């Protein structure tokens, strides 16, 4: 036990040194020393007899055991530390709290006398403990109850243990609370890394922009940075907000701003993340898998499948270490969805590692206009905390509504903006627009189609499927993509539309889709036919047509159907609308008379004129209400699992359509059998592969679309695995996806929008 404790503690101190060398700007000298001492002392309470006996007998629980963190603080030599390092009382309190709370425990049930008895019983253990093998310059003290000046039993950090007599005193207390969050959070991360035998931070750091330029110049010796990319680099030490049109190299500009710092790149959709990950892997790391694995991470719900694809020949230990490193944020650059990074705004139990890491990181928020009010609230509220703790952010987008800037300023976010958006004067006539005051029908598509590459974007899955089926009856070369396909079919369709939208080998055809193609895929079509959602969504959709080229045709290349006397499909008053109703009404009025070319500046002007705080007050008030709720509940410290559900607004159910199951029964059952026998299977990688293989057959659907539990087929093998078998009365095929036509009582407002 003693040997393993010494080994573990020395591992922590090694990881501490790596963190300090890699990111020295995190702390000043005295705070670095606090973190080092926390690493050295945090597990000393494990020398107690109950813990050692528990380990020897391979038990996980002893009802009489005092949490070892609470015992560890009894051996902190407070007086010696004050003398040697000049720590004040609050710094030492930070140290005590970080160690006591490095595991979340309920101290309210600790009996005072039992605590004292366990402290006394630990005295001979401490006397016999050979601390000389540890790199600790101040030895442990004889175990004794900690003075209340350094620690008070309770269930939270006593930020107001001293009644503040002035604003300055309150700020002083908050300063030390921030220090506690950072010390405790980084202690946790270092502890996890030492236990998992991986680096707490990938090393050496990569200069992202330098790698990009070198790769560019291998293809073109004259390649250099454009105006946008120069601006982001010149402001790399500030929070920035950048507006640039499609094709202006915003991604490379963001990577220049990141330089060689710790970074997170956040996008709204998994498909967008996969695309950016592949783009960075190619442009920064030239596809070198060793470099990619060392420095680049992918964080979303399907990250395991990506890791398996990259590491299919690796043994389990290597694969497990790679996944652990990515999940524990040890890579220099992580590409992620919002729910992977921002749940810390709820201050759930053990949120400190996340906020502590973000305190020395840079965060890029891409396509901020795509988020719903609650998610936008999380972003702005989270950026405020990141800023307070020392981190930096960049917001980059093709269009930015004034109300978002107002919300950021009202929240006291500090940032700089260029004095103009970055527009390419040579590519400024991409879209010739005609607004049609009617509902979109298949006849419209057939009439407007010009035997080129045509993209049709609908607001809902039902509308997209309806148009696709009508087109197929006309023997049209039509294809369909939306979110109600199983992952295996969805992946195929994403690859097909990407190839179709880029390659000159495909001269004609019609693709019908939903929001999944709005801002996630790098595709370029000749003609766009779309329902109106709202201005931001409309302009995103336009970005999939004549992406980086001017249009010189006589007829429009963008047709927008606004629903006529009614709203288009999926848009209603209430919570079930695909977009905010007020934004839709404003957008419909704003474009009513548009006919002809719409320049990039015209698009920005429409956003700036119509999306002001007073005009979209309903949306703005929702954001403010959500931020007020976050502030009011900041100290409740809920369980992380509950916050993940709240944060993702999970009302979806993962299902295997019964038709899919019956057609692929043998392959699916092979994987189910592996999971059912997981207790006796020693090949852990085989278990992971089985679970990921099953995900290929899953589709996620809104729970309200399932009529009742009778729609689920009972299957003993599937029970308890987190998904269900959906009755074949809900038709599924690889052409149209999962159908909910069985639910006759549901209206369009209950449709799946994506």
C-alpha cells in the first residue's frame, strides 16, 4: 500500500511539472506552490488502517471509513508552510479545501467524535510512513484536527465565512474562491492523469498557424495570410469577434489566433465537427496519425467510433489511453459540441476541472447564430466565467445579429472587433434571389430545376420526405438526407452529398435535405430552392450554393418560398417551432420585396437592421431568463449526469427500427451477445467495438413522436442497454428513413425539424 501510494504521489508530481512547463502562465509562483503541495499531500489520508484494510481485502466500501481527503488535511503542516512560503490564511484554506474536496463526499454525515478517533488512530501510521521517498520539501505533521481558521466542516466552500465589511473584502473572498476552483480542478486533472498513466497535457505544443503556412507553401510558394487571418493573429492576446463571408478562411484565422495555446473549437453539429476535424488533421498535421493523436481531439457522442476507425489495429490499452486522454481534455486542441464543454455553467458536482482548464484556454465559438435561446444563454454565461478565470474566446461567423453583441456587452464580456466585416470584393455576386409567396411544392421544383446541381432545403423531415417521394414518382434523379436515418445510412448519405457537391463528375441531380446541410457540409450547388426559416438560416442555406464563385446567369439561382398567406412547414407560434416565431415574422417582412442580386454586404445589412434587441425582444428575453436561472442556481451543485440531460435538452429516444433489426438480425445479435456476456469477456476493446457497431443501427427520435410504450417490441437482449426496438409499424428504409405517418393525430408542429 505504501509503495503504491508513494508511486502514485510521485506520478502526480511529475504531471504537475509537465503542466507547469507546458502552460506556465496559469499561476504565479505562490499559487503553483499551492498546487504542488496539493498534489503531494492529497492522498496522505490513505495511510489510515481502514483504507489499507479495504484495499487488501479488495472491498470498495467501509461504512466506518472517514473520506481520505478529510484525513489528509490533518497532516498538512500549516504553520511550517506559513513560515517557509509566506502563505496567508486564505491561501492555506484554499489548499485544505482542495485536498478535502478532491473527491466529492458528503461531510455532513461525519460524526465529530468518530472523526477524532480516526485521526488519533492514524498517528502511528504517520510515524512509520517513510516520506523521504517523496519529493516534498516540508514533511507531514502529526495528524490532528484542523483548526477552523483553515477548514470548517460543512457541505460547501464557505466563501462568506468572514462577514464582508466592504466591497473590497468581498472581491478578496471571490478571488480566493477562484483560486480554490483552479487548484482543486487542476489537482483532479493531474490525479486522473497520474492514475491513468497518461500526460495531463499533450507535449510538445504545436504552432498551428506555422504548420498551416508550411503546408500551403509546399503547394504554392507564394501562399500567405489574408487580411482576416492577419487581424486575428495581431489580436491573439484578446477576446475577439470576427465576421467574414464564406471562403474567407475563418477557420485558418481562428487557428492563427489559437497559435500554440490550449484550445477548444466549438460547433453546433456533429457533422460540422467531423468536417472541421478532418480539415485540421489535413491542413495542420498533414494527415500524420501520430501527430494527430498527440495534439488533436474529437469530442462528441460518436467520438468512440472515430477513434476506433483511426486505431482499428491498436491494442486495447493503447486505444483506451487515447480515448481517456481525449475525454480528460489532455490534447492541445479539441473539436467539440457545446454539450461537451459548457455544462460547467451549472456548477455541477466536480465541475472544477472543466473551468480550471478553460481558465488557461482559448475557446472558438463557430456559427453562434445557430443556437437556441437556452444554448445561447449557456454560451454567453459560460464565456463570462471563462473570462473571469483568465481564459479567452473568439466568436466567428458569417453573420452576427446586433442583439447578440448587445447581450455580450450587457454581460460585461470584453472583446474587440475589426472596424469592418471581412468580405471578398471579387466574390460578391454569388446569389440572385427571388422570393415566392407560396408553399413549396414538387411542381415548383420540377419547374425551376435546370438539370444542374439542385439543392432543396426544407424546414422539417416530413416536408423533405414528402417532396422526395413526389419527385421519385416523376422519375427524377433525387436524393434525400435528414436526421431520421440510422447512423450507417446517414454516414453514407453525408459522404454522397459531399462528393456530389464538390466533384465535377456529377453534373446534375437533386438533393433534398433539412438543417443537417445548412451549416455542416462543405458543398457547392448550382441552384438553391428553400423554405424560409429566418434570416440567419436563410443565409446559411445560401452558403451551400455558389459557395466561392460569382453567379452571372439571367435567372435567379436562389428561390425562397415564404409560405404565402401561411407559415412554411415547421414554423408555428410556441415551443415546437423550428425557429423563433418573432424572428420568422421579421424575416418574412424583411425579404418580401427582394428580387435580384443580394450581396454579402446586403445580407449583413438585413441582419443589422432587423435583428436588433428591441425587434427580437422575445428571443432576447428568453436568453436573459435562462442566464438569470443559471445565476440563481449556481450553488446547488447538481449531479453531472442530470446536467448532461438538461443541457442537451434530451427528449429523444434511441431506437433500432424493427425492420432494420429483422434484415440484419444475425449481425445485430452477434454484437448484443457480446454485450450480454461482458462480465466474462476479457477483450475490452471487443466490448467497445460491439457497442459502437450497434450504434450504426440506431436512430434518435423525439420522444413525443412515439405514441405509447406498446410501440416498443420487447427484446430481452436489448433490455437495459439504453435503446429500444421500435415496432415495424413505423416504417424504415434506407431511402426515406424512419416514418412517423402512423401518428395521424400529430400536426406539423410536432415534426422532427432536422
